[in-house]
C-alpha cells in the first residue's frame, strides 16, 4: 500500500485508512456522526438524512487530509500495517503508537 492520499491531494478512505484513523474520526467528527444517527433513528427514509451523511463524509475526508499533511510518514506506516494485517489492531501497535505520538488526539 502506498500513500493514503492520491496525486491530487484528496484522501483515499480505504478500510485500512479509516481503521487507522478511527480514534481521530470518533473524536473530531463526533457531532456530525451523532446528528446523522439521530436523523436515521427519527426517519427510516434514507433521503431524509443525505445532508447529515454529507456532513459526516466532509468531516472525515477533511480530517484525513489534515492528518496526512501533519504526519504523513506515521499515518502511511500505520495504514500500511493495517492493510497488510487485514485491519488487526493488535498486529500494528508499534505503528499505532508512532502515529498517535505524531498526531495526538484533540
């Protein structure tokens, strides 16, 4: 697995990238996710929550771009490890620690 961002600078949200960034996503995009889940609970019609879904997507893609700009090497190493090890966190703890040290939560 190469970089987590395509040539144009847009994040590539593969499962490995999303899993590696999951703590950051849970923290940074919390309010967008809660609003989306509340909307889905209130109305089972998928069309009613498209705007909330877009907000979640926008938040996650913006976060991935920011993380990649701030700690490219560590994010790529962690996502690469997750990709190679089929998203098994236990097998990538070293890379996780390095990523979280370079790009701490908050």
